[in-house]
C-alpha cells in the first residue's frame, strides 16, 4: 500500500481519535473535535471564525483527560465543514491528566 505525502513527512504514526478539545489563542476558546492524534501532533475540526495561518500558535486542552494542555502550532489548514487544521505539539503535555 502506498503512503500519502503527509504520512511520508510524519515522524510519528497517528491513531484515529474523536474527542472534544478546547483551542485557545488568547481571548477566544473554540470547541473542536480531534480526527487523529499522534506523538507529534493532532488534526482537529473546528469553526475558527477567522482565517488561520500556518505558524499560528494555540493552546489545546483535552478535558476528557483531566484538562491536560499543550501548546501547538498550525502546520496546515484544510477544507471541509467544519474545516480541519493540522497542529504540531510544541510543548509536552501539562496538567493533572488521566492517561492510565
């Protein structure tokens, strides 16, 4: 099976995961849903309400995991309804999460 160009660029594999997350860029909190997640990043679907550009930084929070947070940077912006955004984790996860 041939891997896609995106898979070729990834350093870590991704797993399908649909969970509610919060994305913040200062004053705004935007609810989003993950599509897939891996050690290096996550793809989310969200109505961002403004144009989002590669390089923008967000804080992403995973409420279902005990409010674990990470800082992430936009790597790509896609189409769809709601639109999808690829985020690369820039910090490790922080919080009092329930990973086990």
